């Protein structure tokens, strides 16, 4: 069984790569919806995946930190 961080990092990486590939492939389609931003804007292509990656890391880190503070015996007795 993989630790939660490892599996989440792998899933996040796959999601970011697929998202960037999809965004690059759909630039002509979304160009009409963008205002004041180029479809090939490198800041947008870097900022969006970076922000999503940080949010995903926080979404995993907070519950894992909280769960690590609980004694295993207490968690089993709660069940």
C-alpha cells in the first residue's frame, strides 16, 4: 500500500500533465473566450497548474497531519 502523499503526488502529476496537454490542444477553441490574455501566455500556463498543485498538496497534507496526531488504538476503538 502506498503512503497517501505518494499516490496523491502521482495523481496530481498525471492531472497536471493531462491538463497542460489539453490546454495546449484547445488553445484555438478557447482563444475566443479570452480577453486581455494571449492563448499562449506562459504565465497563465505556469500559474494555473502551480496553483492547482499547491491546493491539492494542502488538501492532502491537512487531513494527513490531523490523522497522524491520533493514536492508532484510539482510532480503532472509535470504530
